[in-house]
C-alpha cells in the first residue's frame, strides 16, 4: 500500500510572491488554480491513503468549495474531514479559521473512523481511520514545544493497545527534528519511515524535518520518497509499506 502525506497550506501557495505586498498576504488570496495543481500531483502518486494537513473546508478563499471533498471527488476516494480546533475554541467563531482543518482520503474500505482531541494546544484534532489491517492517525501538532510534549503524551495513549499496526502521520512542527520525537517513538513503539532524516520544510530550500510518517514495527517500508513539489511551503511525503506480516 502507499500513503501520501501533504501539508497543502490551504492551497494558498508559496514562494516570494506569497509575502507581497506584506508578509503572509498570500494566505488570504484565492486558491482554485493551485488546488487543481495539487490534485494533479496527488493523482500521479497513486496513493491508497492521502493525509492532508491544512485544508480549507470552504471559506471565501476557495469560493466556498470544500477542498477535501473536491480532491476526494477528483481522485474517486472516500474522505474524512474535521476542523482542527477544539469544540469551544474561539477559532471556531472566526471567519476563515473556522473552515480550516485536516482530512484523510482513501480508496480502501473504512472499517471505522473517529476524532480525538488533545488536551493542550490550539490545534487539537487527531483523525483516526481504521482500515482492514492498520489504524491511521493524522495530526497537526502545536507550534510551542511544551504543548507538543503534552500532545505527544496523549498520542501515546491512543497508539497503545490498538490490536492492529499503527501509522501516525502529520505535520509535527518539530523544529528539533526527529530527536524531539525520540521519547514519544520509544513509548509508542513507532519507527520513522524517513530513516535518512531528510528535511521537508521549507519546500524551496528544505532545512527542517517537520512532517513525519511513523509506523509500527510490523509494517515494512519498501520505499520512501520526498518529491520536490513546491505547491506549498511543505514538501509531500510518499511511502510504500507492506502489511503482509501484520
């Protein structure tokens, strides 16, 4: 099977023009043309599972189009989406922000799905998808180190005792790279598919490993790649894995 993880930055793009005329002004611009490019790239990956971080559910930027739904429809996949902010978060009442979330897409049969919420941080969503032979968690962790550590503790509890091999994928915002995850990976029993520690951010000159595909030891990684696709400020991750031993 193949999984593709991609923080698509709500389809707002990247590059020097993103910060013209003022820093981060590109965040507020229409996204339809870039979404088509993202769909075209995702189609080339032939992934069975697609984890999308920073997805717009239908703000003015997208012309009220739900990006997860549009991508899933174009690929012929089933999708699961949820906003990333906690139920009582102020962000849920702020225009544009209240349409921001994450999504999992797949062409596989979904046995179960669910949402979990971290106890700390602004971005608290964990999407859970149970397939025939594995369980997948999609996350987007906090920007502050302390909040991330609390979130990782919560994630350990989710990963334990699942009865199936586990994949945890997402944007971990680990400015310290994989070393920041060493205690978490040991406690959860997960390995990093990116064995060479290749950086994923920023896309135009990768310097930090922020995005991860982590997996149970029963899952064998056959191939791992980070395509140089600059449609976002993050690079995508593509991983072929083997569940025959699971």
